[in-house]
C-alpha cells in the first residue's frame, strides 16, 4: 500500500471544490451514502494516475476518439475514466460470490485508457481483456498496462483488442464482464447475444458489472444479485 492510498488529514478541503448540487449528484449516481465514502472517492480519483504512474484521467468527446468507422460514433459514449473507489468496492462485493479471482478471466467492454483493467489486475484476476475501437485509447491503454505490469512475471496477464463489442464472442474462461458508459442499448443487446452464445457453448456462471447505464441483461437471463457504490452486479444463475 502506497502513501497515496488514503487521504491525508487535510482531505476535507477537497469538498470545497464541490457545489451542493454537484455533491448530491455524485452521491446519488455513485450510491455514496456516507460522507467518508465521498471523501475517499474524491481522493482516489484525484491521485490515481500519480499513484500508479499512468495516464488515465480526462474526458474526451466522441468526436475526438478517432474511430475509423464513423458510424460507430452513433452508438459510442464519450470517454471518461471510471471511479476507482467504486470499482474496488464492486470487486470486493463480487468476491463474496466468486470467492477467488485466480481462475477468472475479466473482460472490460470499452476499456478506454485501461483504468479498470489495471484495477482488475490488482484485484487478482487471472487474465484481463480489454475491448475498444478507438486507436488512440487502445495505444494509451497498452502503454499504461505495460507500465503497471513491467515488474510482473506473466506478460500474458492482459490482452488489449481492437474489437467491436457487438461481434465479440467471449472466450470460454471469461466469466466476469464489465461495462462503464460503454455504448447504446442497441449495442448492449448485441453484446448480450454474443455472451449468451458463449454460455450455451460453454455453460458456466457469468457475472456482469454495470456502471453508468440502465441496461440489465435481462434479455440474456441475468438477474440483479447485488449493488454497491453505483455498480450493479448481475448473474445468469
């Protein structure tokens, strides 16, 4: 654990940057019920890149993501980095259902600059796969993950793919799928079809984690099993 893992005593000054409306918006959208959770969320978000020596912050509009196929923009969402505090909490909650991530392959749909993939590697998933169609984001994602994993023994622990989510058939070992502001409901439906095909070919419990979208994968037979800090957890069993 690095010195940046917890806020210092003067952390409360961070709240001076928030208006009352923003304060309530953040708490409502991320399901933050305690003042301490809000402070920790702000601190982890502000210090993430410095702590890990990567570059993941900043918002990018769809028009600046450099998609080769301009029709993709219709169903894409702007890039914004996922809140690390919420993701870590979701992984802790998921572990109550899976118990261990050692044999689990994790897929991040719309991996962006790789923040969630990095957190998934830190959480102990066997392999982490990221999908995106933005060449610039994919390049930054690979560089960020190389920096994070440069001292690890397994170079195959992550895989970053230029791949259309709507046509991606998950591998048999993949059983946890993550979505954060990924794409339109139409693409979600097509993703659900591919996940269903994968489950039919290789029956297994599958979990989906969704943040920033109302989609629920009910069409694929998934049910809500948990919810924490804005992340909804669904399972097919």
